[in-house]
C-alpha cells in the first residue's frame, strides 16, 4: 500500500506483480480503492475493469476498452484506472501505452499466469512501468489475523506459509490440500503453458530438489550430473537446469541470492542459493515431509528482509587460518545474508539454536572477520532478550526480529 501511495500520479503504469493467490487484486480493487475514496477522489473517477469477471469479456477487445475509458472520462480531473488480469486483453501492451499518454489518467494493473511473468515486465515496460511486487504475508502481518499465540502461529506460518487464503482455511488436511492443488493446477500449469516443457517429470524432480536445498548452495553442473547418473537422463544438461530454474524465478516462486565477496567487494559467480517466496508452497512440493525448522527459519529471514525492501546476498569472507597440522590455508567463511538498502547495510546470521559456546563462536566467526562498521546481527530461533556482545555483535530472538523492523537499529 505504501508503495502504491508513493507511486500515485507519477506518470508511469503501476504494475502489481506477485505469486498467484497472493492478494494483488484485493490490494488494488479494495484497499487502494478505499484509500483513493478516503482521500477525496470521486467514486466515478475510479474506473475498475475486472477481467476475471466473465461479464466483462468485452473488455478483452483493446479498442472497446479504450473507447469505454474515453466515455467515462468526462472532465479534466484525474482518473484512476485499475485493470485486473490485464494480460487477458488482446495486445495489452499497446493498449496500456495508449492509456499512459492520457494526461489525466493514472493506470494500475495486475497480471499473472503464463503471459505476464517477470521477464515480460522487464522487456515490455522498460521506462514506462513502475513494478510493485506483492509478497506473501510477513509473519507480523500473519499474526494480526491469526487466532492463537505466537508459538503456535510460528509453527503454522513455517508449515503453511503466508498466502492470505490459508488464514481462512480450517484444519491441517484442508490447508495441505489447498496448497498441493494450487501448486499443480495453477503454478505448474502456468509454467507448462508458457514454456511447453517436454520433460515434465524431470522438471518436477528439479523443483523438489530445489525445495529440499533451501539454505544450501546450488550448482547446476552437479545437478545435471545427478540426473545423468541416478536418472540416466543425458539430455538434462547444466544449461537445461539453469533454464528451468529461470522459469521458476519468472513465475515468482523462487528467488536467487547471489554470492558476494565481503572483503573484495565483488560478486562471486558460483553456487548461489535459492529461497522460496512462500514456504507453504515449498512444503507442499515435498508433501510436507521435510520441515526442518532451521532451514525454514533461514528462508523466512531472507523473505523478511526482501519484504522490507532490502537487496539480499549471501556473503563470503576469505581468511587465512592454520589447519590441524599448523599450516596456513585459505578458508571461506559464510555470512548468511548481506542486506543492502541505499546507504544501509546489515550482516545477518541465522542460528536456530545455540546449545553451547562452540556453536556461539561458530556463528560469530565470519562476522568477526568483517572490518567495517555496519551492524552485525545473529538471529536465534527462540525468544531471547536483545543483547550486544563484547565486540558489538547484536543477538536477538526470531520473534522479536520479525515483530519490529526497528529492532535491527537498537
């Protein structure tokens, strides 16, 4: 909502994107419309075209749509045009271009399925579009509607994710069924429709591998070799793997976290990590059989920082250390997340449990090797009072971290 408000009347087409069923239509047609009316915009100056409604099929003709808008715009005051599922309009890119040149028209659209993925937006609307991405509910947002305490809410959230519909479905079986059906009948269908994938079984196996590898480095060459040796499939190459992963990124199902050399201040083009935008879908892909809380917590922290607007990378810190024989060797230490937003930077470690001093030192090790003055934070998977250790590293519990963005600056 805040991004929509800040983008209002900026002369660009506001393109609201995100996973299917994430709430894009409700955001525009209900919440943003209410905002406009409360700000004094007249009701007849908010024009909503809902292409999900069969009764509005005539609007799929771009000339009909443009003529209708012209008829509604009776004066020089600003009009707000909201088009839901704009990809259902024939030649919708040209149609939006015609709307965008109207001086008193502010245009907002949602789009989804195989004809309106992230690569389309970058290609078709370069310089003319303002993309506003809708994420599944954050844990803080989720808890405002969850009927229970924070501990039960946490377990529900990391199991069934943050798609809004989940909060209104009662019973574990029904939630699981909803997510499994959504994955197969919506997300997979969209990808298959767009890309005409022949090796469907292999594609779905790759999705399961990625779902199992949350928080782990992903190497396309190693994955291709696995398909060759285990599945006896020589046609699944590393290039095929990269292409398939790109399809999942385009469909907003996963995001890539690149590797960043903290000391060298450069990106390292090897073994990125992938995180799922909704853990409910990730768990449904694996039939809810792999719900290790430590990996899921790491995914939630990644999503939370992206939700807050940060760019998030995986940090590498290269140091020289002595091995057991006393010889010096180059060692790579990892920082779970390097988070950047403008001039702000945070280094984050995800530590599910801290059972002993050895584990505490392990979580600190990479952070102690970073010489700059940006804040370094360890998020622990339990309730704990915020504290700062002897070298300035901040330790806080996951619930406190997710409940209040300002906690990072305490």
